[in-house]
């Protein structure tokens, strides 16, 4: 039994609260569906990027093997790096309270200082790993977006379950209890009035 004092105004207020909760539940339920749809889209994009990355990584591995065979580990370690004019551009996009990301590398790799012992193998290794890094930037943005979407999805599901399994049933029980108690009070008042009329 609810410990609230039963009044008509309280009953109306609780009914309004229940209506608001049900609207919130419907909104959160719809939000879950939208977040799940976006997660599926991001998973497909992640899979596509992984498929595109695999041959680039294999090409980079082969280029590294060839460069190591030509220069050895120490020779490759001192091979001069290229001056990079590249930068990562991140495009954030809000979605239902979650910031999704798209990232890409823009700009070109600059020229490297002349090497003491230049070779096409070392240049091919540098180019191959630059391609891998470019693809990894896009993959990192998608992975970050997926992690954010999943965290928000879990939070939203917990709220939906709290409304569905705890708050709304408790509110329904309070409303039913107060309604029953008000009916009892009105019935008792009607009996008392009839009794007083009969006594008069």
C-alpha cells in the first residue's frame, strides 16, 4: 500500500507523471533503435576498412622484408625519414547525444633528405607504410565512434529497462492504490451521509 495521502489532485498529478514517463519510454526505445542502426552502419564500414587494410599491410610487410634484406636492420633505422606535410582532419557529427567521427589524412608526404645509401626498396617501404597509416586513421575514427555508440546504447537500454520494469509498474501500482482508497473514502462518506439522514 502506498504511503501517499490519497487526493484527487495527487491522482491527476500521478497520471500526468505516468504519461510523461511513457512518452520518455517511447523516445528512449526509439533512440535505442536509431543507435543500433547507426552501430550496424559503422560495423559495416569498419569491416570494409579492415578488408581494404589487409592487402596494404601485406604489401607493407613485403616492402619491409625487401628493405631489410637490402639495408639490414641498422641501415634501415638510420634511413632518413620524409618530412610530412600531412595532417589528420577530423569531422565530428552529433547523433542523439553522441559525437561520431570521420577522419582522413590530407596533404602529401614531403621529400626526404638524401640518403647515404638510397634504394628503391627503402622508398617503397616508406610509401607502403604511409598508405597503411592513412587507412589506420580512418579505421581509428570508426572504432572510436563504435565505442561511443555502444556506451550510449547500453546507458539508454538501462534507462528503458528501469522505466519498463521498475518506475512505470511502481507508478501504476501507486495510481491503482490511490484510486482504490479514494473510492473507499467516497463510499464511506456516502454511507455516513445516508446514516445521518436516516438518523435525522
